[in-house]
């Protein structure tokens, strides 16, 4: 399954990278956290690790390490604005449940 991004997410990441002035792309990864077990991590990437895979999506490089990819196959990254709130939204077909606060998920 592919990694996808909505046009809103692509535009937002391009804007972040342009404002930053450097970087290979955006890392999408996981860490152990929260009530449900796993939380998403987004961070800028300046150097690739040996186990990184790079997915070029509409001019944006999404970098995912091999361990995280197992849980992120088929994910769609979106950027949404709801009222005064805005942020990235993860539409992950592998997630079986989320905690009440929405910070973490389980597979």
C-alpha cells in the first residue's frame, strides 16, 4: 500500500520546508507513547538513516524508517483547519483504535 498526502498537506509541508530553508523532507514515524501505545512523529530530515525509505509525493519527500513503515502502510497525511485549530491528521487504515485524547493509537 502507498503513502499518500492530500493537497492541503503537500502545500503545508512545502511551506514549512521553504520557511526552514533547508531539509530533505519530512519524517513520518512512530514512538511509544500515550494510553494506546503508539504516537505519530513528524520532524524535518536533514540526513537519511540507513533504514530510511523516501517516498516522493507531489514534490515532497516523506521519509519513513523500516520499523515504522509496517504500521504506516496505506496512511494518508492530511492538513485540516477546524475553527481556530489546525494541524496534521493521520488517516491510518492499520489503526484499530485511538485513545480518547487522540494522541495515540493501537494496531
